[in-house]
C-alpha cells in the first residue's frame, strides 16, 4: 500500500473522529504519522497540529451553521490555553523523541479511559468557581496541545459538560473552537523549529481529514455518541499499548 493511500485512509479516520466526537482524531494522527507514514515524533507532533487546525476549523464551520457553538464561553475557555500552548510548543522541540512517545502514549490511554467512563452531570457551584475551573482546564488543555500536538477535544468536551454545564452537542461544537485556537498558538512557536515536513503526505492527509470531518458531523446526528466513543476508546487503548511497547524496545 502506497504512502499516499495510507495518508488518505488515516486522514479520513482522523476527520471522522473530530467531526463526530469533537475530539480524539489528533490522538490517532500522531501515531499514524509515525508508524504508517515514517515521521519522527517531533515532525509528527508539528504535522498533527497543522492537520488538526485545518480539520477543526472545517468541522467548526459545520457545527456553527447548526447552532452548536457557544462563542463567548468557548473563546474565554480557549484564551486560557493560548500562553500555555505557545510555551509548551517551544519546549517540545527540545525534548527527546522517546519522552514524547511515552508521554503521548500515556495521554492516549487517559483519553481512552475517560471515553469509557460514564459521563458525569455538571456539578453545582458558584459562577466564580465554575469560571476558575474552566480557566484551569483551558490552561491545562493548551499545554497538552502545545507539548504533544493533540487538539485535546477528548478533554475539552467533558470539561465543558461538567464545568460549564454545556449539553453534549454544544460541548462538541465549542470544543472545536478551543482546539483551533490552541493548535494555532502552538504552531506559532514551532514555526521556527528545524523540523522537516513532507507536504506531499500532509496535504492529502488534510484533504481526507476535512472530508471526513463533514461526514463525521452527519454521523453524529445518526449514530449513538456513546457507542462511537466506546469503539474509539478501544482503538486508543490498543494504540497506546503499542506505542509503550515500541518505546520500551
């Protein structure tokens, strides 16, 4: 199977996940770039940010047209992650590849566990308490995006549901705004890094991911969200286990 076909298939899967679940696609983008397409971990995290930014903006447009994006609270949540995303992006360029691989595998495992756990209802509390928690979650999400090249929707969606009391559809749509802002912030600090990117692979990957995101948005309206999450979580656990074994060898 040629590299181009692999890039198209991987891009379609990433786009489907982002469009249907509001996150999670980037957690597959990095291992796909490393193990299927031959990228180094450093190049894969940077390429993943480019892919996730383009795909998230496309998916965001689709959800915005459906009225599923809460712009003001979403912008505030995203703003908390701008500086951490930029700082972590600068640090990531200097970390050993093995460290990035292990950290990414651990993050994928955590994401899978969160998807398998039952969704919690929003906790009651004062507005200041909720805003403080939202700011903390936004900052942590930004740091994760910058360091590992993941959009972080798998953390943003439950945070928006449990902290800001968003219904699931609004959380999915708004998470795409957060992902886009964090990814752009991290890319800004990585632009000067000496990382070689294969645009002949990244371009088709992005194109397939964008098309997949539109299909994922339509899928979300027809298929049980919990069912999709469980399937995706099992895949993530397998990917995390493979990466940990590979790093240990």
